C-alpha cells in the first residue's frame, strides 16, 4: 500500500527543503499544495492540484485515489505546527500516512535572530485567537504566526494597551525568499508598521 506523504517544505526557499522531501516529491505522481508551496517545487511529470478553499474536494480526491496513486501533500514550514496534518488525519489512518517534518517559519526566524527557544512559546493568530498576553508574561519570548487581521501592528496595539512596552517586536517577512525582511521594532514603532507580505512575529525581551 502506498502511503500519502505529508511533507513540510520549510519557510519557502528551495534551499530549505530537506533532501528526503525532494526525493519523495520526485517519486510522487500527484502533488497537492497551496499555490505558494507548489511554487517552491520543481515539477517533472507530476500532476499538481492547488489547494485553496477546496478542502472537501481534496479530501474526496485523496480517498478515491490513495490506493492507486502516489500522493504527496505539501505544507509550509513544519507539518506539526498549524498545518493541514490534523485535517488529513480526520480521514486517513496513521498507517496510511508518512509525515516528514520541515523547518517552521518561527524556527527559521529564531535562528536568523540568533535566539534560542528554550524558554519560548510558539502560537498562532492565523485565523484564530490566542491569549499571547498571558504567554508573554510567562515566557522569555513568544513566536506568533500572523494573518491579515492579526498583523504586527495589531499585536503591538495589545502590548501597548497593556503597558508591555519594555519589549521588542521582531517582524520576519517572506522568510528565506530573496526579498526576506527582518525588522526589530519597539512596541511604539510597531504600532504603525504596515506590511502586505506574509510574516511572523517574535516578541522578545532582547
Ligand atoms: C497556516 S500557517 C503554517 C505555519 C507552518 N506550518 C510553519 O511551521 O511555519 C501560515 C503562517 O505561517 C507563517 N509563514 C509561513 N511561511 C512564512 C514565510 N516564509 N515568511 C513569513 N511567515 C511565514 C505566516 O504567519 C503564515 O500566515
């Protein structure tokens, strides 16, 4: 039985894709992934299916073809951190999947900042709410996945309104791509920081 490969691609640049992941992609017949993730890959003969709001169609496709075709689902960053893994596990058994991790966007930003995450907490405000204020009081730093609503400025507003100003807001945009941008801001500076680009935030005392 061929298993569905669920592969973390890392932050985006091809150079951060693990060799084992490239090998599994080369052996696959069908690659399913969001547009940005498919764009990180070199295709040969594989069929590509773009993932957008078509989750139920993707589910049906995988259920129908998982025995006959070698399928890979590619996700950004790490598979274990706010990826499609849990959704795929809602209809695939552990024996039907092979999960290969990738470098998370937050893991990458911590490395670029030269920070360890021994006493950090990683969370997500991407399409959800999380009480990062409580976390920042408890941990040395907090790494946050953002979205167009929970922007660096919106995060800074919560810090500012709660008198948490003795802290830095690091914004990592388009990490690992040629136009990557990493900016260290005070909370006051971050209040007016705007970006249209995909980003993560690290709130840290240094
Ligand atoms: C659905 S989550 C996936 C997180 C992923 N599993 C990980 O480990 O990084 C998507 C969010 O990841 C972050 N992200 C992923 N790739 C990024 C990159 N190259 N640069 C900045 N942020 C990125 C953004 O906050 C984006 O909204």
